[in-house]
């Protein structure tokens, strides 16, 4: 599972051990795509997250997966 949280600027950032409320995604690109396509509240973050922020997180996950 990949942990992420809300960044100080309101975006989303991958954060495996950081402080604060976090949410998780499977390591599957299919899961990432479903997450990016949704809109509205992310229940575990208790916050509304727009599609653009979701898309940026998914893009950063893809880039880091290519590096591995």
C-alpha cells in the first residue's frame, strides 16, 4: 500500500511515514486510475480533493514507479 497525505499547499503528496492524517492506495496502476477519475471527498482524509490534485499525485506515483 502507498500512503499519501494532504500537503501544506492543499495538494496531495506521497508520504510513507509522515505526520498527520493519511490515506492509502494499492500499488496497482488500475487503482491509481480509478482514484484519479473520482471527484469529491476522500473519506480517510476527511476532505474534498479535486481531480487535478488527484491527477498530480498519480503522475508522481507513475514517475517514481519508473525509477524503481
